C-alpha cells in the first residue's frame, strides 16, 4: 500500500510541475469559461438569472386609438417584465438620440394610423366589401447596432405581437361579417358591437402566452426548465478538459516505459496492479484538484449554486474515477505514447460531441443521449445539471453508481491488459 502512494505522489508532483500540462488542466478551460461568461453577460448578474435581461427599449406611440395602447401594454406585461425595461416617450427624435448614445437597445414607433389598420372604420360601418382606406400601418423598430442580440429580441417580439394582432383582426372581421350576413346583427348594431369585439381580440393578444420569450431545455425526466449557458458551461468545460488531463496521465505510463522508468518499477516487489493503481491514484488526485478548482471558480465568478454539497463532492469523485478508468484502459492497450495520445484525443472528442459538451445535452437526439452514457461526460453533465437545478442528492445517485461501476470495470480490464503486456 505504501508503494501505491509513493507512485501516486511522484506522478502528482510531475503533473503540477509541467507548465504545458497545467495550461491544459486549468488555463484553457478557465479561459473558455471566461469567454462564455463574457458572451452571455455572466458578470452582470447577481442572482444567477438569465444574463439577457432588462433590455432597455423605448416606445413612441403616435396613435391615439385604443388598439395601440394594447401593443404598449404587451411590452409592459408581466410576462416580459424580467426581459424588457420599457420607457414611454412622445418624441421619435429624442428616442433615436438615446439609441444612438447607447442608452437603449431599440425604439419601437407605433404609427398614427395603427388602430385604423387594425379595425378599419369601414368595417365599423358594416361595409365589408369596400377596400380599406388609408395607408398600411408600419411599426418602425430603430435598432442599436452595438446591441445586436438585444435589438433582435425586441424586433422578434414586435413581429410576434403584430402577427397576433393581424390574426385577431382577421378573426374579428370574419366574425362580424358572418353576423351581419346571417341577419343576427344589423349594421346599426354593429357600430356598438365591433369595438367590443376588437377590444377583446386585442386583449387576447396581450394575454397570449406567445408574447413570452423563453429559452427551454428538456431534462432527462422529461420536464421543461430554464436553460442557463453559464451553469451548463462550467461543468461541461471542466469535464471536457478532465478527459484531456486523464489521457495525458495515461500516456505518461508509455513514456516512462520508453525512458526505462517503468521497467525499473516493475522489478520492485509490487504487482502490476499496485503499479497501475499508483498511477491511477496519481491521475485521480490530479483530476479531483482540477475539477475542484474549476467548479470553485465558476461558483465565485458567476454565483453558481450547486445545491447539495455532499452531492457535488460525491458526483465529482465519481466523474473523476470514471475518467481515470478510461485513461488507464487506453494506456493498457496502446503500444506507443503517440498512439495513446491519438486514441485518447479521439475518444475524448467523441465523448464530448455525443454527450453535449459543445451544445446543450437536451438538444441532442434521444438515442445519442442514451448512447453517450457509456462516457463519464453524459452521466456527469446530467448530474451537475440536476444539482444546479436544486435536485437532492438522491436524484444523482443513479449517475454516481453508474460512474463508480464504470470505473471499476475499466480498472479491472486495464489491470488485466497491463499485466499481460508487461509481465
């Protein structure tokens, strides 16, 4: 047992003295996490909420009719309260100046003939065959080029609201026409009925859930919940570079063989399993330190809450154990350090692509999500996502059990291959 720890300590010292190894272990994933955080505004949020929030938008309503008020109300609705920060102004020029000075993401200008375009006066008079008089109402969106994402969101919201208004207008017009042609309502009665129908149709537009802007992912249990790239990217990048680190640790066994260090270790009064176990323990401790540093950095930088502390510790140990098992397996059947490096890199990238390290796991086909459970990546991402969502430790126990079983099987196979190759 003492020899096992001596071998592990030696490898641990070598790993943390290797500058290039430290870059792969810590600097590269940390830099990627910082880039993702900057891209999604992770430094601006204090409560872990979506980084795209409280977008400043100015609304200028030039219409005095009742239907433009519903459009303004849609922007001020509770559904969009977390996403938008609307401001009402009377001057189009003043609003554009604020956008030019980067004080707002966009200006939405409601034209003076908006209400007339929604419910034309000819329809109120019961004349459904005459063409609609006046020009087509055009809602202008003056966008800030320095805020392309925010301004595009505002433009999309305007498009959705106007599409609902158009649908409601056509529906109301057909209903009114059917009532008049059936004789149930006279043209005189229509004057009183049409505004009420138009008002209800416009209110339905405001109340419609389609006005909400949501980003969703599907969990393995089939439940839909909000998706946060920052919460996802921290464990995703940590696991990805953990696999690279473990591959490097496995390759070091073959490098020591070529340098003559491994043959000298094999003549020691220790079995091949003890030697492989010592190498595995050194890689395991290195992986634990790597994951701890990266997860802690994510917590401190972005205020990410991982829920159960014991669940986080248990899951991290299991993920590192499984990743170490794969590294030892690769080293046990590879003939040269170059082969171990090539095979390890290929397996790492295949695991990452199939498990969801490069894009949300919930966006992958179900069969691919299931197939990726052969890797530590799949189980690990599911576990960390569940913990960040507030799940209890019992929810991640199946993932922990699968990862420990994976580690045991891989170590057993690697030990047999290692003994056959070097005994």
